[in-house]
């Protein structure tokens, strides 16, 4: 026999009975209190396996996650730019400093 589902509104008013298919069309959220004829107690809709597909969120792509992180944390974007600038400066200055040290060593200054 198919379970008959009931849910509680925000005002704690019981609504139902519904078949599973009809319940899925109702305005329920993961925190909506649900009971059906095989449950010993009321549970949140988000904890019921038969309703899991209603509340599954799409997994964001890696690109979307990176973009969201930049939007949420602008300091991170600035730090990335700063790190890139430091790398460029070091790549240019380090050889110059080494050449200066070698010249100073040749002339016996250090």
C-alpha cells in the first residue's frame, strides 16, 4: 500500500493526505515537517530519501567556484595580483642584484 503523506504549514496546520507524486508538487522546503503512514514520527522533508531529488542543488563548476570566491573575497583577488607583481619584480631584480654582487667581488669591494 502506498504511503499517504501529510505536511505541516508554517502555522503548524496539517495538510494532506497526498501521494508522493502530489506531495512533490506542494510548496515544501527541506525544513517542512513531513509525516507519512510508515513513519513513527514527523521528520523534516530534507531528511527523507524519497524527497531528496526535490532539494538537490546543482554542484557548481570549478570555474564558478573560483569566480564566486573572487566576488565574495575581493582581497583574495588583490593578493593574487600582488603575488604576481612580486614574482615579476623578483624575476627582473634578482639577476641584476647577482650581477652587481659579482662586479663588487671582482673589484674586491666585498
